[in-house]
């Protein structure tokens, strides 16, 4: 049985990026389907940070403040 709290956030970021890329180059239906999953991933990421289970850097990666 896997541990729900043991999230590989680096891998999750890659999967989220992959999903967004596929959806942007797909149909409107593809985008609609992907949007729900991306929103779920966003909520998961936000919850981990808000509850102090992980830092923003762990969850979202290195933030570039130069832009």
C-alpha cells in the first residue's frame, strides 16, 4: 500500500506540465478534461503548503523572482 502523503513533487510538476502541453495542443474537449486534473493537482499542491506538510520550494520548485 502506498503512502498518500509521500508525494514526489518534482515528478508531479513534470506530469502537470506534460498534461498542460498535451491539452494546449489538443482539442477543446482535451483542454476541458485536462483542466479538471490540473485543478486537482493545484489544490493538492496548495494544501500541502498551507498545512505545512511541504515548503513552497518543495512543492512548486525553485521560484524565479527576476520576472
